[in-house]
C-alpha cells in the first residue's frame, strides 16, 4: 500500500474529505471508546475529533498531507501493528482492507490491539456490478476486485455485526462509487487521482470508457438511461460498517 500511495496519493486530500453522514455512523459505532487507533489512516478522514486518536499509515506521501492539528501518526502496516496487546479501547479503519497484503492478518492485528471493539468501514464485493460505471463503461475495473474478501469472510474474521451504509448523492468522500449521481465527476483527472481503482485498471480501457461516458453525457443518453437515479438521495452500493465488540 505504501508504494502505491507514494506514487498516486499526492492530491488525495483534495478529493477524499470526511463525509459527515458516514462519519456519524463510524463515530457512533465507536461507542464510549476514548483511545482509538486508526489503521490505514491516510490523510485523517473519519478520525473522531473528540477522542484520543493514534493514526497508522504506511505512505509518507499520505502522512505529509495530514492537516495541522491532526492526530499523531505512526508509520506502519496493518499486518504488523507496532503496539502491545490491548493498547487502545478501539481500532478502526476506513476503506483500507483492500490495500493490505494479508487482510486476515490485518484484522487479527486490529483485534489484538483493541480492548473493546473494532469498527471497519468496508465494502461488499458482491456489489461490484451495481454501480453503473464499471459494467457500462469500464468492465476492466472488475478485475481490481479479484481476491477481495467477501463480506461474510470479513465479518466472520472479526466476529462482527454488519450495518448498511448508503452513499449520499452529494458524498464528500470521493471514493469509487461516490459519484453515482454526479457522473461528470469521473471525467475530472483530480477525482480519478484519488481513486485507486483507476490506477489498478488498464489505462487504455479506462480512457476508452471515459470517452464513451463523455459522449453519453453530451448526448443526454446517460441521463435518459439513469433517470431513476436522479430522483434518489442515497443508494446502497455495498458499503458496510463492521462492528466487533469484545
């Protein structure tokens, strides 16, 4: 993960902000935990401002983008957390598991260092074809989900309950499915720069898909085909909150 984001993460902070509605779900799931470890912390999104947070992030480029006054950050990886057992009330992570080299080892480590609970904002790969972008314009992006742990596997590894986290139409966190009602955003290279899927997909296939999307937006075909989406305020695209309480 560190090498990837050292190369592609230079503008991450500009497009991957904390969405307050998703944050509220994560922070509520943390319960009364006072000390929190944020694993794969990136630039600091979703870190609760009223807790004692320690961040762990492998990429120097990402660590450098953390804003002034953010939680102290430690270099390290999920699979080998540099902390003793039961060091924190809770451990959390947000859209990070798919970047780990060994997700089972990473989840075991989160459970090892957390005394009370683990909260993981994650994604269910069974939803890979629900968001229109991949199936209609960039089928090659499907290949990036090969090997992604199923939701059942993720939940079982933690002994966690599962909560649905719908994506609001104006989501402030620009992850892959965030622009389901704002298709023109995918034409912005700054938006794509903050989404690892595009960097892991075939470059020519992505470019061709973007040209088809641009044409369909210009002609109005996209709006005709997805008129139902334009009436929705939120959509279930497979994003989930796993909560394990010990």
